C-alpha cells in the first residue's frame, strides 16, 4: 500500500550503474494494484530500463491520465517529476511541458481506455506533431477502475466477465500510430521482460514520438464465470451487512519467446491470446510494410509484438516549430524583450 513506506536502507552489496544508483533508486511507492496485474510487470520493466540506461531520476518527467495504468507512475522513479492529469488529457499536458523544457526525458503512461476512448483525439494529435516522448499504453481491453466494461481495444466477439458479448470493432492503436506518423512504433507483452526492457530503452533513446503498446492481462476482469473466487460468486455468497469484493492472489503471466515464433498465452480466465514475435530479419524502416504486416497477422488472430517501425532520421516538435534551445524558465529579460529593433525587423518580415 502507498501509505507503507519502503525502507530507506539499501544493502551495501546492491549492484550500481555507472552513476552509482542502485535499482532501488528507480523505484516508487508500493503498488496498490491487484496481485499479478500485468501493469506491475511493466513498472518493473521501466525501472530496469532506466537503471540500465543510467538515467538521473530528476531528469525524467512522468505524466499520466486516469485509470489503473495511470496510477503506475507512482510505483516507479519516485525521485522524478510527475503529473497525474485528468482522463484522456495526458498528451496535451505532456506536450505543454515538453515545449516549456526540452531538457527533460518525458514518459507518458496511459491505458487503452484513457487513450483509445476519451483521449483518442489527444493521442492522435500528440503523435502526428512528433512530440519527443515515450508514450506507453498499458493495454488490457477493460476499464479496470469502473469494474470491467469493454474498452475500445477489446476484440469484437470477446466476452466480458459478466457474459456480455462485445459487438463493437476494436481500435488498433499500433496501426493508428503508424498512420499518424509516429517515428518509433512497437508492441510488447507485459510478461516478456526480455523483449520489453530493450524496447523501452530504445524508445527513451529515440528523438521523436515513440509509441509502445503493451498487452497487459487484467487479473480481476478476465475472471471466468463459475469461479468460486470471482467477484460475482463472493457477492452471491456474502451474507454480511456490506458488499465486499475479493481478488485472489495470482502470479503475473510470464513468457519467453523466440523471434519469429507464435506463442499461445493462456490468461487468468482460461482464454488465450496468440502472440507473434517479429523475426530477426524483419525490416523496421518501412512504414507501409509494417502496417501491412500488422494487418495480415491480425486477420489470422495474431498479435504482433516487437519493434515494428523506426524512422532513421526522425525530427521532433521543437525542430518543426524552430523553438529556442533554452527551457522557458531559463530565458532572461534580454531573450524575452530583445528591443524595438528586433520588433521592427520581425514586423517587416511579416509584410
């Protein structure tokens, strides 16, 4: 629980990176998510990536919206800058912060509900403008905070915990990112740490709009009907004066997969998802080929994971707008008020 402080004592034998930081220096508070939640595995991967990159925590700005996924920045990089915005508005807040101070490393953490529904427009404009950031969507296909309704990424024909069939077509955020012009596009699985950590490291190092969709199973709402540990079962058999929810302790789903193979991963409710890892000879610099590859395997019911596309010479929003190099809070009076001669020159250029 977040009110339980982690011990400040660090074992003197903990490994350190080149800056002298230990793994513990990149952690945050104790997670309040359900035991076994895939989001916690993503948090662990972000911590590992930042540790291996030897990033100074105070150089990172982590920004999120609303949802289970948007709670997770509390659980990593406790010594970094952070801002929890309103539902679906993380991209615009991050864009403003980035324009004000380009010197920070920006991590935008969102969910499929936060980005693919109410925040879909913000998601689209942030990517097409080329904001220099790592945009991570922790994708579980449900609204976890509001008890498991389908999100916009849920597959058509899928069944909810309560037995409702999804009749809407799903939104593929990776396909959208490719079409919108993101210069780094990838997808991974929360349980595949060997793949996820290097992708996060590459996304952070990339200058431009880096988008990463991470499939992250929900232990609470991919629960199956008839389970003696489901929410419904406990409510039906609860003869108390209040209404209680129970989530059983479950282990995170982990996966080790060879490049070019398809793995069938069983989730907590017994349903399966087919993950196809890109082969080693996949061409990552062809945007149209990446989109075609994605749609080809999607038609076969396979979710493609790996680095799908990266632009060789990417530019970011600052390059497009020709902004100044200094952060706005570092600009002095002479920079902000250059004088009448500069104003006259500017006005003349506009005629």
